[in-house]
C-alpha cells in the first residue's frame, strides 16, 4: 500500500469519527432531549456492560473445557449481583468481581 492510499484511508477514517462522534455532541450540547429519548439512552451503558459479561460467562470454548474454569466466572458473578442490587455502583461491582475472581483462582483445585 502506498503512502498516498494510507493517508487517504486515514483521512476518511478521521472524518467519519469526527462526523459520528464529535458533531452530535457539538450540535446537541445546548438542546434538551425528549424525556423518553434520554431514558432510552440511559440503558446503553448497562446493556453494553451486560453484553461484555455475558460474552465471558457463556463462551463456548470455556464451556467445552473442564468444569472448574467454566464455573469460576459464574461463582465470581454471584457476589457481584448481590453488591449490584445493594449499591447500584459500577465501581463496587467491578472491585467485588475482580477480588472474587482472584480469590477463586487461588483455590487449589
């Protein structure tokens, strides 16, 4: 690939990123969004986080192996659910999950 082609692709990518991420923020910064739209946009972060977690818990490659490595994620997720219901804090959920997962990895099984 020549430098000219590379720079053309880079410029198109940068223009696309600018148009899709920066322009909406600049155009909507002074406007009030409708209540239903704001409510719907509020579901995006939890849905993205749930998709990432589900991808790790339900991986076919993980379930095709031994039982204990597949169960570690599920067991570590149990205290995270309890913390999530009590605190509704992403920070505490993340810390709980990391600590639970690390402790389960230390078990000599």
